[in-house]
C-alpha cells in the first residue's frame, strides 16, 4: 500500500485462500501440526462450528422450499508462542491472521508458508476459488487533534457537521469493483468508546498491541476487505500475483480514506 509507515494504524490483518474441499482433513492434521510447530506455530486448538445451509429439493420440484440442514465444521488453529499470529484450517480454506503486521511481503511470506505446508501434506491442492485480504486500521487522534484531520470528508458523516450533537456511531461503505481482479469493500466506522472489532471477527483469537488495546474515546475503524472469486488450478505463483493485485487496490482505498496529515503522523 505504498511506502511503509513507521507506525502504521493496522492492528489486525487477514489473508485467506479458499481451495477444493478436503473432506479427510482430520487425517492430515498430525503431519501438518508437526510442520507448523517447527515453523514457529506450536500452539494448537481444535473447535467445531455449526453451520446452517439450505439445500434445494433433490427431485428438482420448484414448489418445494429449500430444506435447512445443520453441518458441523471442524476448525484447526495453529498459533505462535505469543498468540499474535495464527493459521486457521478448515476443510475448504486456510487463513492467516496477525496483530503484528510488518509489511505485505512479510505477511504474505507467512501465508505462503502455511499454504505450502498444507499443499505438501495432502499431496497437492487441486484448485483455488477465492482469495481474500483484509485490513483493520484504528484511527485515534492524538491530544489536541480532531478526527477530521485524519479522514477524508467523504467518510466522516454527520458527526463532523453536527459537532454539538451526540451520535453513537457513523458508518460509511463503498464497494470498488475491478474487472479481472476482484472487489474491495471499504468501510469506515466512527465511534466513541473502546476499540471494537467487526461482528464477524473474534477479538479473543489473538492479542492486539497495547497501543491499540488502550484506545478509548472518539476513534475510527477502517475495515478494508478485498477478495477475488474465480476458480483456477492451484498455482502458488498465481496466488501471489492475484494477492498483489488485491493489495494494490486496498492501498488505493486506504489512501483515499485517509489524509496526508494522517499518513505523516503515522510515519513520524
């Protein structure tokens, strides 16, 4: 996303590769766990999630409503010693999360490490059908500063125009569509209180840095979620190329959301 900032506002980063189903993933976990341990991810937990899905009638009748079914999905988590980075494996995806983002190259190096471990353990992935890259940034003005010094006017909403009024939050969202690459959903949430995570992310999974955990008062959450949905034969270099494209789009959205003043403050 352009040149690296000395003190970037990113506090949670996610990279995900959705691949062909691995219905026998359980049987490969001992081998994967040993490889992950040696790679610096000795922590291990297994959990199950219940997922509701709707299935169409098997006889093809149009007048029959879809049948709801509940499926149990196992999730395997491999975490580092400090609980600041982790891999999440499910039958159709591998996800890498970190709260100590140091740059895209370093981040992707770890995601690729996990992807290679999985690929080698199962004897080769067949295809990839969705790639995702997501950044959560916390924007907290320093003493004597205002949020409108950090964010573009287009995402500030009513609170900046009605400063004498009390608002619980303000929300802005835009969807960037890039033909041949994918989409980026760019959100900015302004709120008053402790730093909060989006509802689809478990904040207890990893430890966030103290400078973010201590945020209280008026602040903004920038949630930039890029993804590409298209099935391709598995190719590690192709995954990197498409992730690079998503990263560039996310960078464009981040720069459009924040001001020159903000980026200078984060680079001091």
